[in-house]
C-alpha cells in the first residue's frame, strides 16, 4: 500500500532538511527521484547518497522561480519512468524575518515568490507529465504560520497561507484528471528553523506551544509525504496535514 515502485518523483529544495529526508524516503519506498535545489553540490550529494544506498536518483539545479528550469526537471523525472511523472513535492523555501514595520517590499516579495510562486511554477511545469491513472500527486509544503499566523514573518505566513488556498483550489481542478493535491504543515529541526532554535527566548516559546515538547528530526516528517504519495492516500485530496507535534490542534 505504501510502495512507490515504478514511480518517479520530483522534490524541490531537497539539498538538505525535510526535502532531503523526503527524497531518501521516496527512494527507499521504490521511487526514482529527481533531487533539486539551487545548491548544485547539495542536491548532488543527496542523489549520490540515494544511489549508494541502492536507490535511483539524479540531481538538478532548480530555482523554483524559473519556469524553464522547472520544466527541465519535470522532463528528467518523467524520463526516469517512461515519460510519466507521478509525484511532485513543492518543498523549496526561504525566510527573511523582520517585524512588519521594518520589513522591506523586497523581503516580502522574495519570500512570496519562492514559496507561493515556486509552488505555482513547478506544479504548472510538471502538469503535462503527471500521470492521470490515479497515481499523480502534487504535495505542497505549508506551515503552522500559514494556518494560525506568526510574529516577525508576515511574508512567510502570507506565502504559506496562499499555498493552502492553492492546494485546495488545485485539488478541485485536477480531480477530474485523477491527480490528487494535498499539503503538509511540518515542524522540524532544520536550517529553516535554526534562527528560532538558536535563540533561547524564541526556542522556549516555541517548545511551549508543542504538546510533544520537542523538535522533530526531518526523517520523522518524511513518512507523511510517503503516505500522500502512495496508494494509501488515493482517496485523499485537498487536505492539509499538520506534522508538528500537536502545535496546530
């Protein structure tokens, strides 16, 4: 039920953190994976580690704001499995924290362009290749910030909230093509949360809001992505799954 044998996957922002963990988990489940990142060496290292472990993976440099690069990656993924792409994970992201009064328009726009704009661009580039036999999946990454808001990152929260709306709308639109679209809202100890985890005050406040009382390792998050990518989630679409230790209940 959770096997991804014979399927291909394209994962953005997979050079480290959750993206890398997802790429490895997909490969372990049997998928052929295109590992993408703006960091060529990081993406290549993750792909090499998958191959060394007996899996199938290649890497590509992709800035998710670049439609041409997204298209090339989608073609690569489809070519791994006879011309059909099965799973797209929109994970790439960036942060530019600042209190609202001091946030520049550049900071606001850049974060929206990467998170929300990137999800749009990569999904649209992949769509012509996505399988329409019930195995096509788009899995987006949102955040608790997009569900309940946050302080000091209105750009990030706005982008992540937009991804929720995009996910639900796209799920309705693509259902007729038997493609499911879902989102995850993860919370893990990654580079994206380092500014919080290394600030004693912010770390204490954040942990106080997590009922399980700890940060997850990125590998703990990856299983939820495998679920959405697999036949186990064939009748699930338009949903947002919080994998955050109970932060959003």
